[in-house]
C-alpha cells in the first residue's frame, strides 16, 4: 500500500477498523489521527484514552490491543509505538517516504493529491468588497490577500470556488456625492486623478451637509432622484462606479487578485422587497419604532439588540442586502459554503446575519449552507496605533506597494549591482509586493500586527525575502550542475532516506498534506506560512549536513530528489499564498 497524499486518512480508517475488531463502539471510540510532535512520530492517535476513561480500563493495555489489531498493510508503511498512558504514535518507514516523494513530482500531481480534501464542495468567497468613490488604503490589504490565498488553497484542494467582490456601490453616500459632483467639482483635478477628486468631493459634501441644512436636503433629493431612476443621476452613478472600478483593478492586477463576479449592493436592490415580505409573513421580522427588525431573544448578547433589516425611513441597509445576498448565493451559485472576509469590527453584524439566516431557511425548508465569517485584526504602526501617514491620513495602498518595490529595488541594487536594471526591477517587484503580502499572511489573521519595513524586507526570519531566496538558491544548485529539477531521470535511482537530515526533510515534505488540511479547515493562511518557513529551515539543515553531488549515483539521486521536491513544495506553497517566485535573486 503506497502512502497517499494524506496518510492520516488511511491511518484513521485503520484505527477505526482495529477498534471495531476489538468490540469498541464507534460512538465511544475516536479514531482521529493528527500530526504528531516530530520527536515522537509523524502521526498520533489519542482516542484510546477517552475510551478507557469511559470504561474504567487501563488505557495503555487497550492501546497495545489496538496496535496489535492494526492491518498488516498499515504496518508495512509505518511503525506503530506507544507513549505515555496510551498515545499511539506512527512513524512512516523510509520506503513510504520515498514512495510519497516519487509519486508527487509536479504541481499537477500535488494538486491531484490534495483535491480529495475538498472535492465536490462549492464555496462562495466574498472578499475585498471596497466602497466606490473611495481609495484603497493599507487597511484594505488584509481582506484582499487573505481572501485570495483562501480561494487559491480551497481550489487547489478540490473545491469549486466562486470569487465575489461585493462592492459598496449603493446607499445614502451617493446623494452627497452626486450633489458634490454637481456643485463642487474641479474638472482639472477630476481629469488628473479621478478617484482622488471623488473622495475629496464626498468629504466636502459631507461637511457641507453638516453645516447647512439646505445642502442636506438637496443631497437627499439627489438620492431620491437616483433611486427613482433619474437619467442624469444614473449616468453620474455609472461614471463614478466606472472610475472606482478602474482604480481598484489597477491594485488587483498588481497583487494578482481576480474575481469571478463583482455583484455590488446595487445588484440586490430589486431583491429586497421579497425578503422583507417573506420574513414578515413567517413572523421572524416585526415592526419596531417604524423599522423592520428581527429579534434573537435566546441569544445572550443580542437578546435586546434588534437586527434592523429595514430602517424606519424605509431605506435598506447592510442587513437588508446581506440577507438577499445569502439567498442568492445559495439559489443561484449553489453554495455549500459561504465565506465572507471583513475586519473584526463587523463580527456582531455577521453573527446576527447568520442567526437570522438559520431561522429563515429552517422556516422555509431551504438548504442551509455552511457559513464562515473570516475576520481579521488591524495593521499597526511602530507606535502600536493604526498605521497612518505623518499627517494622520490613512496610507494609500497604491503608495505603499510602490514604496515596497522601490525599497526592494534599492536592496537588490546593493546586493546584485551587476544585474541589468530590468532584471533588478523584476526581482524588486516580486520581492517588494511579496514582502508586503507575506507580512500579512504570516500573522494569525485574528491578531493585530505591527508593520515595519526592516522586518518585512529582511532576508532572515519568517519573511518573503527569506523564502524567495531559499527558492532561488535551490534553483542555482540545479542550474550550476546542469540538472533540470523536473527531470524524472535525474532522480529515478533515488534510494530511501538514510541520514538524520534526510529523514527530517522528507518528513517535513510529507507534512504538506496535513498542513493543507489544517489551513483550509480553519481558513488561516499563517499555518501554511509557518510550514513553508520550517520546510526552508529543514532544507538548510539538510544542505549543510549532507553534500548533494556525491559520486555514489543512488545517494546523489536521493539527495537531488529531496532538493527537487523541496523546490516544488516551496514554489507551490508560495503560489498558493499569491507570491511570485524567482529563479535568481
């Protein structure tokens, strides 16, 4: 029996079969197999402990019986041993490690192996979702790069992924914006930097509505005309959205982010009335102080906080649109799972949205998808506060990415001045943009993190430059010796690993499977980042300990195989995170 992409799946089935052979009830005995501390093995099963406690039995004695009942096919690929009071540890045999390394020799083969993790599942992933007429600033990057990484990883692991950019392109702000456009517009500024001018117009109009009641009434009148389908205001609205879309696309191209759909709030405008009606008929929504609301009295935090789905003036809000969006994604896209990325400040909103959706779908007999609000923390400056310019304004994302490329270009020019400028620019783009992206992805998304240029551009530690350099260094080894890392003939004579460093590296490579399972189950890209960093470290230790190009053909092939697979996994993993790798740095 060969080692599958995810050995723990086979082991779990074997442990379950052993338990049934011993008369253990499936409902009482957990056959879960998880990644183990490398000091003890590659995988570990702990279900015996709980079963023994339930039946007041000796856990170690039961664990011995489980090991004895394991099928011979499993024991042919791994050694099973006991630790502590009844932990069952599994360590893959050298021949099994070699079989895995030989079986997965290309990105396509890795993807085919990983596809079983989420095959047949349809995900709708809602990320980025900026508001029109506003520039993207540094705070927007988290949702963008985390969302893109999640989409890539889920698709790699077999899911059908629909990427939806739920743009904020409707609402009360457009009354102010249209009034500002008509009364405060600077045509020269609009031609020079359209989005900058639109943002200025909105701020100026907003200030004017607070100072002059007649301006507020005029802005409201512009909004009413827009919602009534006035041709002039609709044309302005379309122009504003087109300007915003062009600016967003420039950033998305730079970050290699794509969407299948960009269904803004306006798309759901004609789908709101049926939602109001159905929730009211079902008795889930009631009138309260003129607004239409849903109460959740059973919830400890929301028992007195209504979920307002239509405001007292009859206007829609985020709750209205989000409910219509949930329904559309299930009925139109056939979503098995819906993932929405926003910062942590919107947690209460999405918790109430999900509570309402569950009751609504249950009352109508609709299929309920899985739902995940992927929240994230803030990016902080070195002072521990939200990162801003010296003037106190948010840092424009476009400016941040340009600065990243220029800083990386200065570093590349210092370290490799002999390279042509065009090549140095290309390297700087990959390193600079990758550094900003990886700095975000390598953090636990739930946490805030401090952004510092020196740290994210360092060639040491868990950074993009370190990992990109590790990739380039492996490329240089193959290039220097005239060997193609993708050539099967170069590694065909490989023998199983023998040295301690070879074993450590081979085991870390096989752990890709469990890493992808953990990362996609929790939708936390930092698990993959940590794995790639540890893999690069294991490779460095191997390369320092064991000479690759030795005279013995079997040893040389074995070590070239480890180099080639490390390169493959590092490049594949970094691509899943959205980074562009380099052949030289």
